[in-house]
C-alpha cells in the first residue's frame, strides 16, 4: 500500500513518539546510543523556527481551552444550515438554462481550476506546519526521557552529547521549546559538576569512562614516533598500539 505525504508524516511522528521514545528506556547501551544518534539526526533535519512558528505556538497555548469550549457552544446554538450549494444553484440558474450555454462561454472553469490549485498549495503548507509541530514536540519528549536517565552511569556520556547537540541547534525549535531545552542543558551541566565534585566509595572522582580517559591523557605528549612524554609510560605506548 502506497502512503501519501500526510500519512508518511503521521507515521514518522508516531515512530518518534512510540518506538524511538520507548528505545530510550532500554538496558542495552548500544541501542541507547543508536537511538540518541537517530534523535540527533532528526534535530539536525529540522528547519530553523520562524517568528510565525513562535506566534502560532503562543496563540495555540493561550486559546486551546477557550476554542474547545467555544466550538462546543456554537454547535449547540447554531440553527440547522440550509445546503449552500443547493441555494446557490437555484439562484444562479432559476430556469435551468445553464445546460444550453456553450462550455466555451463558461469562464468559471478556469477560475475554479486556479482556486483548486491555490487551495492544494495552501493545504500542503498547512500539513507541513502540522508535521513540523508534531515532530518538534516528539523530539522534546525524547530529550526529556533521555535526561531522566542521567542517573544511569553508562547513559551519561551519550546524554551529554545529545542534549548539548539539541542546545547547539536550539534555533530549530519554537520559543517554549527553546526554554525547555535550555533548562535541560542547565540541569545536565549541574549534574556534571556534581558528579565531578562528589567522591565515590573508592575515593576517586565520580566521572564516566569518557571523562576518565580525557583526564588520563590530557597532559600526555604523544609523538608520531610512539614516544610518550610525562614519564614515557609503557602502558600508554601499548594503549596507542
């Protein structure tokens, strides 16, 4: 079965909301890292948010509840509608003479075609906006889920990179979402500092594997001739191959 553009967009959104978000709860470090990479790629694929996106978001947040109540009230108070097409037909051709007018005289066909084309373009634009809105919301959900797993040691480096990537690309999200990402990144940095300052039961700094390697080899002077500075330890030479 061939899916149209709207259906493909909906499937993509559902995939991030269900499958990708669920994969972030995995106990497999490979799956977690692969999922984070997929989220990063999706963030990079978003266009930069515009002022119109921000305005639409603010208006939606403000009017959502009011609109629901107003629509419900209008449906109850609205009188039965008379079919507009039928009325228009009766008024435009009261004696049924349209069938006798040559088609070449009817200029409305060209106008109708232009209107339909314009309506199709507008519909595609609205669908694209809906897709971007849903995709951004799904990605924010994924970021929040990932951030809540920060207490798991083997998740920390991947989450550091993921949230930092989102923060570096924050312009691709709307105003409220930018605030949420900024808060997530601030929270991650705070936890990084706490982890580096706190002591574990072994008396060593509570850092992850990536940071441990950074600290271990930050001051080593390594040449292309396999000579290792700062003591020239044989272990470092073997580690480099």
